[in-house]
């Protein structure tokens, strides 16, 4: 296994609109599309982190509907940042619904924010995000542990 510099707790939030399109952000750090996601801060629960990250990145208010899964497999959860640091994430992924706010690129972490049809996702997606989306759409009652 490659050298890993850090282990971090992360959150990801899958948001579908009324047309069943998925909200994606084009990340400023790597220039790739992905599900809104981020880190859990000290003293914060994973659900608080999910709500905060979505607000910071999209300006939307959300309500968590369901736990999709917890993802820790190094094959998909190790991420190399442009600065060379390698981080292994343990990511808690949620399905959420919009309760308020106006969609806009609300952070210097995002280059663009928009909804995509599930059959028209951008090709330049972060490697772990298609798995999270597939799991969210599986309509399984129990959460995935991967």
C-alpha cells in the first residue's frame, strides 16, 4: 500500500431534485466533479458536518433522510491531494432533501454547482463518487458498509 499521511472522517451528501437529478460540484482543489462532501470538524457530529458542508458549498439547507453507507476501503477511499498529501477517508454518506436556500456556488472550494441527470453524469467524476451514487439509488433499507 502507498504511504498514507492522514486518516480523516469525511461526509458526503447525495441530493436529488424533483426531476431525480443529482447535485454535483466541480471542486476547485482537483478540478473534478463530485458529490458535495467534506471533513468532520472536531466537536461535530457527522450529520452536523453534512448539513454544514452542503450549506457552505451550495447555499442550500437540507434535511438528512437516510444513511446510505460508511465507506473505508482504501482502494476507493485514499485520495492524493495536489500538494502531495495522501489521505485515507472514512466517509459517511447520506441522502438528503432540500428544505431551503438558493442554489449557488457558495465557496472558494467549488468552481461550479449544478444538477445532472443520472444518465448524463460528467466523465470527470472523483473515483469513489459513482459507488456512493449507485448505492443511494439502490433503494435498499439497510446502509452499505464498504
